[in-house]
């Protein structure tokens, strides 16, 4: 089996996100999310509505993992402040899960965060995906929350 990890375009990742990750999403899927890290010192809520449109001033990076020339996993990332980086939209085809593919995608996203000078990476995974995040070293913060696409999401963070 031949495996390749490379940067992909927003259009390539958007098709996966639309059909596989967020098929019932009503709002538009964009290159970035305007959400920012809502915690102060990692644990206390400092902003109950952490939205900042300035996030769109940062460049988003999209990653694709190919197995035998078929796109089987994706992730993206972008800064949400000068030192914080969000991992967003990880997805691996069900038949390829449990093979460490999410770790490879997280590693590329983390590497990009470090290249951009960030000291932490964060995300808001679904409860069903949380194990992939904690396996890579993310720690949960706060309790489960409802988002547009799931009733059970939780903030996670990893210090770089």
C-alpha cells in the first residue's frame, strides 16, 4: 500500500467536509472558522462568544492523506491569534481508522503551527472523535457543549 501526505486545496477538503464530516450542516463551510480560544489561562471562560473575524487574516493550511492515490483523510489548521492555532475538520475514512492516520494528519497540522510561531494548538472535537485527539496528546478543557453539527463537542488543547 502506497501512502502520501500532502497539502491540498480548500476545494478538495471542502468536498470531503460537505459529504462526509458535516453532511447536515446548514451554514456555509468556509476556509476558516471565526471561533477563537475562549479560555483564560486554559481553564476559566474569558469570552462566552469567542468570535473574531480577524481570524480570516491568517492563512489556512489543508492536508490530505492518500492511500493508493485515493484521498482517505483530511485536516486543516489556521491561527486564531498570534500564538494560538486551531486544528479543524479532521476526518479519516471509516475503513482506514485505527491505523494511525489521524496522528499523521495531526502531526502535519502541529508542525505548521510551530512553523507559524504558535505555542498551543486547540480544537473542538465530537465526543466520538475525542480518543484520536487525546491519543495525540490533546487535553480536554471544560465540559461538553452543543455545536451546529453535534450535541457533544468538547474543547481540547495541546501545548507546543
